[in-house]
C-alpha cells in the first residue's frame, strides 16, 4: 500500500503545489519521492490556510524527514493554537524528536513557543528534567544550553528553577572538567543572570568562585576553559589580575615542585606532580599581569610573549608578535 498522499483519498480535496525550481535549475535538489509528495501537499494546505488534525500529521511527517523545515514548524504551532490542543501533550510528542535532532535550532524554538504559551513554572521544572536527559546525550550542545538558559531567565523561579543550577554545573564539571559549556553555564548562573538567593555576599561569592577555579586548574592545568572562567570572574568583579600572581607562577615553571619542596597553601593549590608544564594559559596570564603593571615590567611580559611565540605556542606566533608590538609602540 502506498504511503504517498497523492494516493490517499483523505487528501483528494487538496491541490498539491510543486516547488518552483525554474525551467532548467543549475543544481536541482534530488528530494525523495515521499518528501516531495509531502511538501507539495503542505504547500497546498498553507495556501488555503487549513489548520486541522491532518495538517498536524502532515507537519510531523515532514519534520521527521527534515527537522530544519521552519515553515512546517511554524504552521504546526499555529495549528496547535488554532485548535486549542493540549500543548503539554505536544511537548511529550516532540521529546523523541528533540533527542534525535538535538542540533537543530527549530526543535528548540518550537519548545520555546510551547513553554511561552503554557506559562507554567510546573511545566518548566519538568522541562529542566528533560533537558538533563538531552545533555546526558550531548553535554556540549549549544542549542540545548541556550534553550535551558532562556527557560531559567524567562520563568525566573528562584526556589524551583535556579536553586539547582550551580550544583548541576558542578556535577557536569566533575564528569568532564573540560566541558566549556558547563563552565559558561556556571558563569551565567553565578554572575550574568543576577544575584541568586544565598549569594548576596558578593565578596564571599568571589572567594568561592576563585577557589573553585583554582581547584580545577590544579586538576588539569592545560584546560583553557578553567583559565577563561578565572579571567571572567576577575574581570566581572574588577579584581586585579595581579592579585593571583602567587597562584599563577608555579604553573609557569618548567616542572612541578619536587616532593618536599611544596609549601602548603590552601588558597593556592599547586600543580600535580604529573602536570605538563609550563602551562601556556598561565604564561599568558602572567604576561598580562606584567603588562598591566607597566614600566619595567613590560620587558618581562615581552620575554614571555617571545617564549610563547617561539617555543610554547608557535601556532599563535603572529598573535604574540602583535602583543609585543602593541605593548612597545616606540621600540
């Protein structure tokens, strides 16, 4: 039995509209017979403005073949609203599509429209739980993270939504300390989205976040995500980079301190004995400290940039040469 709408009596009243591709298209797209049939009939119902249960079936069929078909998504949403259907049921129907096509923007935009229309914190809580499942499949998917952050900011429930987010980011970083998306989310929660309940003492928050970043850098010194987080915290709070010089310097050495040489400093954890040093990010950080000091310290920054360009980070040699020129315009 044919699956084509052209052979289905239910669709006999619709005039299909073929896609216009000029007389002799230079690069015609070879659609499957099923896809061409479905989209021809879709154009037909869009032209007449039909919104019905069969249109919902048609849009789902098209979306499963092409999840980036934004017009099918748009007409589907308009039909759901026009028919006053259960939008929570639509969310559950779309769950497997979100898991299957999580890197498609339209999947998440559709859910955003549904959540906006539902306007329910209860549903938003369930949605965060669903997003855990999605991120368990791909913990670095940009569209999923973007949607999660929109959800938090839009419903903005401190007790039911925000309260779990910093712990969730820590859980992901415990599993993969190089998960840049989780680092970004932590910064979003702690700094970029306002002051969370319990975080009113910003000096205490600063100390906590610096300690957390230092701990993760000690665990994996050559992880740029942790160093970028550290920089972000300092810049956001307007804390001088020089305040962390004593922490950074051991990571610029050629090797970790030998057993017995360590001075226990809980505020400045040292690199582990098997750490690969010197750390490029630490060298860059130290050079930035010297550049900000100015005066004779500029020469120390220049020496570090030369080391980076010629030995430690040759792939960015042109960048380090630019930094030297920028810092010494009269040389």
